[in-house]
């Protein structure tokens, strides 16, 4: 009896590609295969299927879950929380005694993750994200998942499927997004595991308290273009707040960089077309990254996209439609050009940061806006989704470290001051933020 006849039948990992499949795909892609070429490809793909079968049979490693936990419970009383849990980290570390809220687009093993969307409701990760493990290793205590905007695609705080997140200063207004719940929780004393820059209620306490306060001799640039198109009272408060840093020995002066005004335009093709290629075409993960891929999350996302694409929030539907249009008609050439421009934008910020330790500007173009009501039209509501990101989006594109701190109140509402530093120089950003906090709060 031959070895082949002794081999047991197995469940096929993938359906065997047929000659009809090959011909249909060839026609769609305009490959103009000959009959002989199609037949040869059919035979070749038969061998390729064996590799996919073997990958299916192999067991990929799953990251270790180091700290015990229970699933917790769904929070219904506080709109800032999606889920509550209690996970204690190491006995000692820099974050010992700190409670941390994890934004609900970050995996915490055993705790449901919704990413603000009906599409992922019911999904439970089987692994901790790297940032979660590091928080726990440093002695932090994770007490829940904070609400984020639907698929994290809003700069406001009313798109999450669990409901709007209210501003602690005025319950009729937004907290900003997409880290809406995180921004709200910080004022309650939680240390947010993400970057809620829009409309901050305060800066992250533990990080600022861990750094050296001294900024004597630091050069701080007030970015002229960052103040353009900003509500007058907000711009004035931020400017005066930055000038108080002279009390800590810093040098404060104006600096201009005209290309900053084009930052949002440069960011837009990368955000729209990149989001579409990664989230929809790339099934939530994309290609080429050398880190761990979360297969359960990928399957949950792709299953939801295939089954209920209509449950995507309207901002994501806009991205899908516009990006598909650009792909079909312009072959993503603007995405590529925007990426090249981001390199230029990055070098331009780097150029002025050679002369300044940090640059400062308002975080948002306006104070917290009113949460939309049923009386607002769809068009009016859409304008509230991404209308405040002129200063934050450019640094999302370049990757410069940026932190927002409450510069003061106008009409009882917080006004964010954004501090931007050199690449990988987070420490200086934190030092400047801490120095300002001490001046603002009258600390000795």
C-alpha cells in the first residue's frame, strides 16, 4: 500500500481554487491569460494550497496572560465607562497605587472590547495588548475599559454605540474624542491608558509627577499658525498660559511654520485611504507589520464587516466610499503623494525644533461643543465629528510626541494647550507640562 493511500483525510483549510476561479479573476484583473497559462496556474496553485494547509495545521503561540482577572461587568451608571474590571499588577513598580482606565480599542484578555461599535459587541480578547502588560508589570491596577468613539473615528464624543460621553464641566457638551471616556475619567482620578488630547480636563498626573520639574533655559516656541482659526478667547488663554512658563526660567517666543496650516490636508488622504486599506481591504490588520497579529479580533472584525457593513458609523461609511472612489479612479496616487509630504512636514517640524525644545499651540480650534440633539440634521452633525483637529492631526501624521494640558477655563470650560516635542523626547514635553501645572496650581 502506498504512502498516499495510507494518509488520512483532513478537513481542508481552504477551498481548492478552480480553473473557473482563475479565469474569472483573470478577467476582472485584465490579465488576458491564455488557456495554457490558466491550466498551468491551476496546477501550480494546487501545490500552493499545501502550504496554506500546513499553516492551518501549525499552532501559533498566544501571548501569556500574566495577571489573574475576572471578566467584570458592563457599566450602566457612568457613560464614561464601557466595562468595569479589577486587575491588579505587580506588587511594586513606578505605577504602584495608580488606577488605570484602558481605552476600549485596546485588548485586555478576558474583558469584552467593543471599540465603541455595534460591529464588535460581544468580542472578548484572549490576550493583553503590550501596553496593558507594561502597565501591570509596573504595578498599575486596571479598573475598566473607557468608552471610545465608534471605530475610534470621531474627534467628538457622541458616536459611541453605548451613548454620548458628557463633559464633566458641562453635561450638555462633548469631551472630545476619540478617547472620549478617557478624557472624562481623568478628572475623576483615573490614569488614562491612551492619549485623550481633545478638550482635556487635565494632563496625566502620574507621568508628570515622575519627571524632573526643571525647565530653566528651555526654549518654547508659540507656533503662529497653530493660533490661526482658533476661538479668540481660547487662543488668548493658551498664549497667556504659555507665557507664564517664563516664571520657571523658560524662554518663550513666537515661531512661524506656514506648512502647519496644510497639516490637515496632508493627513487626510493617508487617513482616509489608509484606514480603508487597513480596516476594510486589509481586514483590520493590514500587511507587512512584524509584530503579533490578533487572529480572533481579525475574524470578529471581518465577520462583522461581511455580515453587517451597514452598522459602520457614518464617518467610516464616508471613508469607505471616498477611498474606494480614489482607488478606482486615481489608483491611490494622492495617498502616496501625501506620504511623501508627511516626510517633508516631519522634517519641517524637526527644523524648528532644533531651535526650540518644544512648540506650543491650542489643542483644539474651539472650546467643547454642544452634544448634538435629534433636532440637528445629519449634515450639521457630521461637521461636529472632525471639525476641531487642525492642530492635532498633523502630529498624528508625523509622530511627534504631543501632550495636552488644561491651560485655564473660559465660560467654565477647559481650554487645552498642546505641547509638542522633538522625536522621542517625551521627557521634555512632560517636564514642560509639569512646570506649567505647578505654576497654574500654585504648587511649591
